[in-house]
């Protein structure tokens, strides 16, 4: 029996990223409150938030300092925009702090309200800059199959997943996708990670040469692929990609919307994987998700071009109402202060071995083909045959079923096809990590019985 709230939900909401037909029968999971790494539904049932919401609630669900900071800022100045040179203290302070901790030299920060709009900003700046530099043919952007960069028109084009393109008339022309660096799925039999990386770098180079290097402007990548299935890069991958991009003067955009702020065991995934990024997209953990805020970090070189262009044509015609929202910026400043004070990166490094060990142990389960993680992010791939890596029929929905069983066991996680991700709040303790995987093991056993 669906609850009253569930019935009202079905009659009123179109849910993002939801099978809208199935939702009419199943109804929503209605959450009511949260504390630490736990959330509670309207019946009071407890769940470990194994996905930190959508890879974002790094400081968990009841951080009083963030709540108080938001309240104070709301009372003082609940809104001002930053158009036309208007400004405010939290926006300035946050930009200074971001510059301090940036993993590559950056000059300025441009704010938005979501990861998607940050990546749209990246695309627009690349186009704008190359027009300004008198090379209007250098506009193409290369992304990767299974990469995830958002849902707005340009960022959904960068995303390399079929559901974001089919019937949406995307991707836009000039946005291309190179191979997905998933060694478990796409390596040739016996191909080492290093050899696989070399092959992918050679494929990227072929694509650039085929298109014409003077037409390719930028390459975008997440340090760890999130919504594509929590996929870690193979050994040597970014080192080889760095070299190709440098050879053809192609800008490297690092999409740190998930990996930024400690997720991989360094403040930034760019550092973890030695990415020679020119510019970086940030969102989610920048405010521990307590407020929508995103930021694009820009190099001096790009910034100088934008300023020169303003001298010629006037206003830089880009930006949205909530860019640099004072409440979001104040929360972000506090979030960064807490990360530093509580030594969040050190904490991730301390608990990560337990996370990775328990995740990899799932690899012994008869349903699990691959289990890999770094820092506090990772995933498992459920397969029909471990030996041959043969997948289940997609429409059987094995990954999704394991997530339903996990929910019964008091764990929220997320299936992307038959890959299931784990990405808990960064404040998680070792005992909570053990409990999270105990719950998923029970869910996997139920899935095995069901799948027989
Ligand atoms: N980039 C990456 C790597 C993401 O994981 C996401 C969202 O999950 C986005 C961009 C889009 O962010 P948003 O959903 O805030 O638009």
C-alpha cells in the first residue's frame, strides 16, 4: 500500500533520472531527516547513505556549523547577485580560498549553481576564447564514452551516456567521444593496464589527427568516472593523455564535480592522477551539498583573453542569477574551513584502506566481476559469469535489484546498469564502513537467490 505522500508524489512530480513508468507502480522513497552518515524515511527506517546523496554530502546530514552559517548569512544578506561588478565578502573569500588550494595554478574563479552549468561555462569559454584568439576553427571538444558532465545542452553533449542523448537530439555537433578507459570491460585479453592506456592514448591521437588538430580545442575528463559506473582510470592513463593534449595544444578540463575536496584521498583527483589540467569544474562537496553552488577555476592565460575581449566588445555576456549566491559562498567557506580543521583528507586516507579492503572482498562474491575503489569512492560490477565476464541481460535489472535489496537492509546505494557505486560521506568511520558493506553483502546474497 502506497502512503498518502507517495500517492501525492506520483500525481504531482516528474522525477529526474527515474523510470517514469515504473515509478507510477513503485512510488518514491520519502526521506524525512538525517544525522551523520544516516538518513531516515517517513516510517523512521534508518539507512546508511552509501552515496552521500549524489556523491555530495561530504560532511554528512546534520552539520550544525553549516546550518548556523547558512542561517546567519540568510539573516544578514540572503541574496545579492554579482553581475555588473557587484560583489560580497563570502564570494571574495571563497575565491581566495579556492585559489590557495587549487591543484594547478589558477588565476580566477567563475561561479555557477550546478555541475552542469559549470561545464557549460567551460564549453562557452573555450569557444569564446578561441574566437577571441582569431582561431574560430578550433572549437571541437573531446569527451569520453561513459563520461558524465551534466544535463544542460552542452554538458549533456559532453556526457557519454545513451540516455542523455537519445531523443534529446544530442550531442551537439563538434562534441565527440573517445573510448572509455575501463580496463575490466574494454581491455583485450591479456592486455596490461599500461598497454590498454597506451592504446587509448593512441586512439585519442588518431581522433585528433582525423579531425585536424587545429580544430580540436579541448578535452574533458573526470579523474574517476562517477555516473558512468565508478570507474577508476587504468595505470598510466592520464600521463599518456597529458602528453597527447600537450602535443596538439589542446586545453585539458578536469571535471572534479565529484572528486573535488578529498574524495580520492587528496584534496583533488587531479593530483591523485597527475592530470595536467588547465581548468577545473567544481560543485557538490564545495558546500557539502548544503547549498547549490559550482565554480570554474580559470588560468591566468584564459582570464587575460577574457579581459582583452571585454576591452574590445564590452560586457562578458555570461552568468546566472544565483552565481556566487552569498549563502552558498558562506557555506562553502565554512565547509573548506571544516575540511582543513578536521583534516578531512587525512581522515579519508586513514579509513580508505578499510573501504577498499571491504569493497575488494565483494569481488569474492559469485555475482561480482570487478570491485575497485580509491579513497572513498568505488564500485562493483555484477556479472552472469565471472570467468568470461559475460553480463546479465540488461532488462533483467540485476544491479537495480541489488539496490532494492540494499534498501531493505538499510543501505542507500546506486546502480548504473549492473555497476553499483559506493561513495559515502567523507566523515564515515571505519565501523560504519564495515556496517555499510555488511548490509550490501546481505543484499548481494538476496540478489543471488533472486537471480537463480
Ligand atoms: N560533472 C560530474 C563529474 C558529475 O558527477 C555531475 C553530477 O553528478 C555533474 C557534472 C553535473 O552536476 P549537476 O548535477 O550539479 O548539474
